[in-house]
C-alpha cells in the first residue's frame, strides 16, 4: 500500500492567485469562548471595558484550552451566551468597534530562552490548529519526553476544495515558516521536518523546496491530488509511511503534525508578541461576487466579510465555515470569523443541492474510497439494528468524518452522517459498559 | 435573504447517480444492440422492445400493487430487459419473452426487495429458468452472412466434434455465428467494455480474470492451440456474461480481490461445464453459482480497517 485511498474532488481553487486583502474594522465583533478543542476560555472583561487589538478578553479555561484576544479596538458591549453553529450555547464577548484598530500598548515579544518558556509563550499566543480542528498548539507541542519526536510533519496539503489560505501562507510567508522550523529545532530538539503538499500547488512546492534548501533536515513530500491528503492519519502515512493506530496519537508514532499557517503564526507571535487576532480566510463559492482571500480581524461577523467581497451575486443556499467536504453550515450571517475559520464558502443551490436518497445498489464505492478501509454500508446497517458489538468490530470509531463515502455514493445516501451517529452511540454504549464494570468492582 | 440550509457535511456530492450509472450501462449495450439488429434483423429490435417494456411495466405494476417506493425511473429495469433479450435466440416466441421478463423483474428482483437486494442476476436467472422450461431457448438461428445451414452454435459444433463446420475466427469476432442475439458480436461487446471502464462504472478485474481463466485453461487443455482457446473465448455468452453480468453490483463482491476471486470462480466453472458437462455453454450457470457464493467472497475479501487494533 503506497498511499491511503481517497477521492478526486473538484479543486475550485480560483482564489490561489489572490494575495490576501486586509479588511478593516467591522462595526461589531463577537468572541465566543469556544474557538478551540478543550475547555471554554473564561472571559476576563465586562461590559463597558475598553479593549484594543491584542487585548486579552478571555483566558484559557484549563490545560487543554486557549486564551482569546480581541481583534478590534472598541468597547465591550456585553458578555452573555450565544448559540453556536455546533449547537452549543457558549458565553460570548461582544465588542462595539471604534474603527480605529488601536493596538494594545502592553504587547511585547515574549521572553523565550528554553523549552519551558517556549511552550509558555505558545500558551499565551492564543494559537490553535488553524487547519480547522483548533487543537491548542501549546498542548500539541508540549510533549513531555522530547526525544519521542522524530519528525515534525507540516501540513500544507490543503485538500479541501476552494480553500487557498495555506497556499497563500506558503507563497507569502515562507520566511515565517522557516523561523517556525528553527524555533522547533532550537526548543524541541527536532531535526526532521517534512512538509506535505498536494501536487496541484506547483508554486507552493517550488517555494517550499527553496526554503528546504536553506533549512537543514527539511524536505518536501509531494502528495497526490486525492482528498483527504490533509487528514492527520493520511498525511502522516503518506509522508512517513507510519500508520497511527487505533487509540494512538501521532506522537506515539514519533510524529507531530502542525498546519503550515499555525507554524507561521507561532513564529510571528514569538517575533512580534502580537497574539492571534486576525485570520486569512478564503471567501469563495458560486454565490460570492468577488472570491478572494481576506485577512479579517477575528470576531468579524461573516456577513461583513461577504459584504467586503462585493456581497452575493446570486442567492446563497448554504454558508460554510471551512471547506465543502468537512465544513460546518452557518445559519446566521452574524456568526463571527473564528480562530479556526479558514474559509467562508457561499454555495448556490445548484452546488449544494441535496438530491433525493435512493436505495443502495451495493456498488461498493463507499468502502473502496474510504481512506481507513471502513464499510459505511455495513456500519449503517449495524447502527439501524443498534448492534453495538457489530459497530465495535466494524471500527466505526476510526471514522474521521472526511465525507468521501457520502460524496461518491450514487444513491446519495447519508453515509458519513450515519457514521457520526453510530460513533456517538457506540461511545455511549462503551462508556456505560465501563461504568457497569467499575460498579461491579 | 431566504433561510439558509444547514444540513451536515459534505456539502457537495459527486455527479454520479444510480440513474446515470444505468444510463451508462445502456449506452455500453448499444453497440451490441445495433449488432444484434444488423445480424439478426428487425426481429431482434422487436424482441428487445418486448423484454424492455415488460420489465419496465412489470416493475411499475409490482411497485404500485405492493405500494412500494417507485424506483422504475432509475432505468435498471431497462438494463435487465436488454440483457435478458441479448441472452435469447431471435426466434423466441413473444409470450416466452414476456414470461422471462416477468420472472426476471418480479420473481428474481422485486420479490427479494428490489434494486440492490437481489442476490442473483435477474436476467441470467430468468434465462436459466427459460432454458430449463422452453426448448426454444436453445434453438438458435444463424445470422446473416453465416455459412452454416442449421443453427448449431460454435460451442455445440465443438462439442459434437464438427470442428470443420466452424465459422472463421474473424466471423466469430464480428458476430456472424449462431447464438443469442446480443452475445455474438465480440467487437461490439468489447467497445461497451471499454466505455464502461472509461466511465468508471466497472473495473477490469472480473471480466479480465474471467475471460483470462477460460482462455488459459482452454489453451492448456487443447495441446496449446491458440485457435481452440480463442473459439472458447469468442463462443457462447462468455464476453456478454463477463462484461455485463459478472459485473452487476448487487450480485458480485465489491472489493478488488473479491472481484478477482469472483472472476476466477466464474472462469473455472465455465471451463468445467463446457469441457466436462453435457451442455456446451456454461457461462450462465457459472455466474449464477458464483452469485450464490458472493456473500462469502465479500466477507472473505472485505477491506480491513486501516490501523484498527483488536479488542482486548
């Protein structure tokens, strides 16, 4: 097996040539306290407080958590709960912007001189996995036993259609990527850096190869243009031939995976002391008048970002955070740009139409394209029958929800959706089983 | 602005649909269909029309009567009708064609749950039932251009030891030999095969392994005669079966190795029946037999979850 399987999706990366355009201050900015995986951040401001670009507005709520900084200057209007696209109700800081974008005067580059201070700086940087997952970078790089890290795999695959933010990072911020590599070498003791890039980005491959010539131990792996190359397990396998097994983290295979924009953002913070307050977002999709890359202050309502791109040329049917394969649909244009937001995609009805589901014809496409060799049809049947032992054997817990199965299904069956449900019910069942076992003891 | 749709990912889907796949199969069958009309005359068109119409109306009627969801628009009944007709001799009486079509659609397909649920190929099963019930199913007619007087098929001639009466290999290739309507023209079937491969409707595994097995075994058991092996490949319903019947989704294994095993089994059985059986043609029985084994082959060759760890 030379590569894990996957599918060909349309690229639609027509914004790749557009250097990101800086967007000004929005009228209002929203900061939900969940913009990462882990515990919600805890607001440290109250209504009436003045904030500037880079002012801490919520501190990390635990070890796996991340602080949130204001991307705008203005006055805090309120701190109360809002409903997120994920369905969760979380505390949100609302800031009324003054339009001046005054930078917080207290910002200064962090004092970094050893591993501990480096990780501490990362913790303060507010940087999380910017590829979309939002896992706090300080936790990911804060490995206790540094000798376990053999390779750092830099994710430049950007396999989702439309998205070109990482592409622009590789083209425009090569120096910062290099600085990030040197930081990891110095403070984490890593000597091997592999950047994986899909072969549909020849410009990035060229740029990163020339960067690799300047940094010892860095090499470029050209990945096939097969979705989902950017998925952690697929990327690690295709760059190092190591398979992250069930229940393992990449570090168990001696690997840390970091998104290319995340790495550049780490370097920027260490150099300037400016935490994560803005984000390069690809604004695209059939309904967008002027598709382009935009650097927007975090907290900007997506409606204002779309307006900045000329609004909609046709009625949007779906607005997405992220790409069309794994992104989340937004119900309301006041939803803000978050740390992990790498794309704002407005799809027309033609592009996103949900066709009627027809009977399964057992063509086997779903199982043949699954990167992890799962059998979605069998999983759906076991889930319908609430046969948890079968779900356990079918390893539905491995499903990374990449959506390949649903994408290829000619009968338009909701396969990945059923996998998600099956995963949740299997988890519940396993937890209950564990509880019973501990009760017995 | 009207309300936004907020269904879960993925938000885009491929353009491949069940109806589209069936349409591709129909297009792939058209060369063989044209050849059947050219070789056997307008009656080939007439019989095919009867089979297709009966299959479509039979499916519609069954779904209406049993109040099931109407799936007749997916064109799969058209494919079944065409395949059944291609497996029949041109002189089959109309009423037998109608009965065969109803067996295929109602008994073999719908009674087992409709599209995707049948375990045996509808057209093939119907053909075998007709073969065992009606003598006319094996009363083959010679097409235009064929030199032979009677309607003995090449494989029957070989079985009888009348090898000197065999049509030339070239005639076998373009279909000028006795047989079922749609099975004789090898070149038309191969064109359909290439089309299906290009459209990624099927993979090469089953057809190539199936035909390759028959070719190899025939070659090895005929004193290494390439000619004899080629007659086995071009004779009977081998190409039609290997390309269009042994690649049916519901009744064959889904994975690559499953398809290889399936093709191998079909090839072995076809060779065995042709060589040692009393019946000169074995493709239908071979595929049908392998259809029954499909669940086991599928289980045996199912993909293993990558990186999965056995439960303690």
